C-alpha cells in the first residue's frame, strides 16, 4: 500500500511540476531525486540530483538555451565539492574551479577560448584568501597574495609584460 501512495504522489507531483517546466523523478537505484528543468522551447536547462533531504547530491549540469553545456558541478549533501567546470559559448573550457565542502579551495584556472590561461587563483579555503596569478597572452606576469581579505604581497614575475598591462590599463581609463 505504501508503494501505491508513493507512486500516486510521484505522478501527481510530476504533473504539477510539468506545468512549471520542471520534472522530478525518484530513482530507487540511487535512492535519490533527479530534477530536470526546461526552457520554454523544450530544451533542457539543467539536470541535477538530490538526496532524500532534498539537497543537491551528485553531478549537476547547466545548459544554454540552444543546448550547449554551460557548467558542470559536483555536489555532496548540498555543498559544492570537487571540480566545477564552466564553458565558453563555443564549448571550450572557461574555468576549472575546485571546492571542498562548499568552500573555494585549491586551483581555479580561467582560460581564453583558445585554451590560453588568463588568470589563476589558488584558494586557501578561507574566503578570498589565496594567490592570484595574472597572465598576458598566456604568460604569467604577476602574482598577488591575499590574506584575511587584504593584499599583502605583489610579485612582478615579468616586468616587461607588467609594464605593457599598466600602459594599456592607463589608456582605457582616460
């Protein structure tokens, strides 16, 4: 009898959600929910899994209006954990970010569409604290250290490129 009510609840729940471009299904194999959202054109906008506490748990993917993958994330009990990957519109990787128990921790690498690095952040796990590395045309030119939310050190590793960036910056702000 319990199974019948569960099935009845699931069907009525799904019918109510379909009108909102949202579909939820319970999967016995993983003892979890799969949540799928849709754009008005019928294209899937996102898919993720939730545990029985209804917290994101497992892989989550977000898609653009035309079906291209925008973001991939991994969740554990409602918190980002592991690598999250964001994509440029052409499908190339824009950002690879790491999380640990919901906190930014480890290497975040930003890339141009051709794959060249533009910025790198190595988060300590304490808010915005970490080492920030800037690239010019794929070449590292400066490293900055943030501790307790404040800039504590700037290390210019390529003076010529640093000067070029400073000059370009001053021309765009005039």
